């Protein structure tokens, strides 16, 4: 008769989770009350749990031992719960997990994963059943906890279930799926005024780089826009050109840190290192022909401008949803660098911009009231679908 062996190692535990794509990102989704009790509140335990799930910090920067995909677009987590607000269905908390450092950045939203929140909420009982038709569209009212803003998504339903398959194509996503329009309500003022310096264009002095014209905007996510030409680019560059150039990445990080300081997001340059998710840096240029990363032709005649944006220290493979909101907002206001790159000529309520994977149309309307700019909402279409569902496993003593 065999005797039980005392194991000095704590076994793995199971946590209910869903792996979802939303827009051009994907991440691990949790219901708040499915998390272990210690991780149901913000703090070290929650951060350590999410780091272990995703596979960080990883000095190899591959996240082999976790669910992350070793890019800013795939090192993401979402925690959802039934909303405490009568005006909303679901509370949405987003955590951007660092790949090689031991921290989770809670300072901003993920616009792409916002498209997956509605489908998850419907499928997991977070939206009142009386609001879900047998066939039709469910308006899911989302409270974005990180930035304290409302997002409204229109989720198609067929036979009482979320429709995931469809013919909507999104550049940067391999396969078509059902279209989900997403509206980011009052996207500005998340961390102060839409233009925190009060200027449409600032002169940003970056040691080692020079003095750059910059539009510093808080809309969707704090973003620093600069002219591509001012830093030696065109705005049609693909990932390898930027991400394989250490000197270029250091330059963009210096711009980001000094922009963050000017925007009032940090009080000392050293703080930027632990605030990687925000602000974003993007460079813009007038429309030109180029080949996207898939080899597809993007014609200057089909776009208003070109934009390239960096996320978590690397050029994004397409465009962050929140940065697309910032692009829409900045384009809507005459005199910003984004508006000028698109040809100027007054306010715009929509632009189509070229990004590394193709192009995207985004819309926003701006109004000027008592000297203060206001964006009512920014709208774009995305898609989302469940990739895997069940449980994730992590060692029980890892948080």
C-alpha cells in the first residue's frame, strides 16, 4: 500500500477565464467574482495574479510561460462586473501587463478590447436578460473604470446569442467577423483638459532630439502627436523599421517622457518608466501611397493622412483603439498637427488614416464652448470573438 507523498510545492489553482479578441488586440477576461478573494480588490495580490497568468515578468520577452503573446496588443487583462451605476450595465477595468517588468499599468483604457466587453457581458449574465432580444442589437452601456468614462457598444444578437461570425473586415485582423460599432462618450478630460497645456500645438524640447512641434491631447488616451518629417520619417514605416532600431526607440521614449511631463501626467521624468501605457506617442504625415504589412496597397487617394503610433515602447502593428479616438478628436479640431496633416481646411467630423496594417475610418465632432474644446463622442467599428473559454491555471502561491 503506497503512502501519500508530501509535496513541498503548492499545486496549481483554476480560475474561470475567457480568452477573447477585441479589435486588433486580445486578452484574458475575468468576472470579478471569479477571481480569488485576495485578488478581488486592487493591490499587490491582483497584480501578481495577472502577471503570472500572462507570463510576466519575462526576461526573454516571449511570455512563453503564460497567456501573453509578447506584444503590447496581446499582454492584456480585463476584469468585468455588473455595474454599480444604474446608467450602465457593466464596469470594465483594464490592466496592461508589462512584458519584461513586474508591474501592471492601470492608467488607461484599451479601445480595441472595449469591443469585446459587450459580447462578454451579454454571454456572462452581466447585462439584464430583459434587455437582450431574441434577434436584434443590444446596446451595452459600459463604465470604463480606469478613465471614468462611458463607452456604448452595439452588439448583434441572433437566436438570443451574441453573433460573432460575420463579414466585417478590419485591417490588422486576419479573418472577418460581426461588426460592433463602439462609441466613446465624452472621451476628453479623462485626466484634465483636452489640451492640458491650453495649446493646439506646443514646442516640446527633448534633450538629444531637439525642439519638436507637438499636439498634446487627452482624448481616449493621453497622446503626443508629432510630425513624421520632423524626426526623419514619412509616416508609412512598418514595425521592423522602428522596432529593430534601438536608437529610434530610445528617441521615442524620450519624447514620450518629456511629453508626459509637459502634460502633467508625471511630476518627474523618472516616473515615465513605470507608466508605460500612457501617454502614447504617434507621428503623422500627409497621405501617400504605401504597402501595408500584409502587402496590401494603401492608396493616398483613399486616406486623409498617415499615422504611426507606439505602444509599450514598440510601434503598434495597426492602431490602438484609444489612439484612434485621439486621432479622431485631434482631426476634428482645426489647427492641430493631425488636422493639418489631413489637409487642414477647418473642422472635420471624420477621417480615414493609414496605419501599418491598412486603414481605419474614425469619426468625432468637436465644439468650442467658452474657450474650451469638447468632443461629444468618437465612433469606430470593431469586431470581437471568443477564442477560448474555461479556466486558466497558475501556482496557488504566486499571488
